[in-house]
C-alpha cells in the first residue's frame, strides 16, 4: 500500500527532527529511531526544537497563547503549533477541523523548572497521537512519562495518562482545546491569533470577524467548563446535562450576551446535581448563592474543574464580578 502525501510530510518532519537532535555536553547523545506515525520516546525527536542543546525552538513551531488559559493549578505554560500548508476547515467556527500534520506542544513550568511538555499530533483524518514528555530536573532531557507521579516544588504533580487526557479532549470533535476561535479572537490572545490565521489565509472559509471582547467572568467559564465538558459534542462529559457553557462564535459576534445559550442555562436556573440541589446555578447579583462559584471553590466531590488540586482564585474573582454586576431579579 502506498504512503499518502500527509504520511510523507509527517515522516519528513520527524526526519528533520532526527538531524536536529543534539548532544548535551557531558550527556549521552540523543538517538532518534526511524520516523513513524507514533510519538517518539524523546521530546528532542518531535520537531519542536531546531537545536535541543540550546533549546532553540524550530521556526515551524509557532508560539501562541489563548486569551484565557485553562486552569492548571497555577503552573506556567507555553504553547507552540506547527501547521501544514493545508488550511483549517472552519466551516463550523465552534469546531474547527485541523489539517493532518498539525502538531501542538504545551510546556508546563514551575518557576524556572520545566516539568513536562505535552504533544498532540494529528497523523490521520480521524486520529491524533498524544504523548507527555517529563523533563529531568537539570533540564537536559525530556522523555515519555505518561501516568508518572512527581514531586515539584514540594507538592505532588501528576502527569496524565492518555485516557485521562481524553476526559477533557473528547469534548471537542477534533480534540484540540485552547486553539479555537473564541480563545484566539480576544485582545489578550497572542502569537498565532485568529487575526493572524485569517491574514495568512489559513481558515476556510475565512471568518467575517477576527476580534471579540468577552466579559472576563464568561471567558473563564467558557474555557474551564464549556470548551471541554459542558457543550453538545457527543463525547463531552457534560453533554447529558442541560448546562451549556461553551460560547458560540456566531452569537458572540452578533448577539448581546444576555441572549447567549450559556446565559439561558445558568441565570436563575435551579441546580440539580447531587450535593448542589436547591441552589441556583447563577443567582443574579449574589455570588454567595451561585452554585457555579461554590463548585469552583470546592475541592473534592462536586468541584470544578474536576481534574485540579488548587483553587483558581483569580478565575473565581472574575466570575464573582460578573455575577455581582448582573441585575438581581
């Protein structure tokens, strides 16, 4: 059976990585195996770095930052994306379909220490490769470490296994989370933004609008609750609830926030989940009586987001500010 054009491009990308793998001073050389459609054992072989020894990022790996970052217990993050020549299918602005060959890296840091770098690589139309690379404490090496438990800054740190990653990523049709229209259209986004993608003609069809302003509290709910879980995507964990917290690009572009689907499912709506029944999802003017905020403050049963250990105080402050400003009924 012949190799598809996308398959050839994927292999070429890995072959370039083979050439760029460098030897750290005083360390064993990094040896990359034959190019395949599987995630390599070493981060240096994924194509992120032009020179791993100096940590020079490859020109093809372009940095980007969404306007609001998914809460990850306060760890610092950096992101890069490599896009092939084929455009992004943006027929549905709320669920882009990325071209085969797309690679995305996300690095987690604690102060100056690199902890892990995650890779998402679309190798075929219906398939992504996921991998997590754990950095050595001296920052000279990063190798596969899905499911590992670490101690970082005196606190426990868990590197998710692929099945754990799917808890959130299956909430989108094409699994990639923070690289989406709402997150890239707001003024706080940087690097490869929606405006940059449109200017480079990487979206087909091109969007009618490339910038949006979202109220900060609603932006927090969209990213931390709506993008991954509380939406209508068949695989989303919150699909069967009536709670819809993903903001639609079209409604955000042309309709007042009061008319958004999100608002219809939270404002003065009774909470029915075990432990929260009897309250209101969002009690206008009263954050202290709003279950959405109580769940953000909780840790354990009923907490949101479910996979975190620390409370997102800045995110809570933003949502509380929105609720206080909302006219009481």
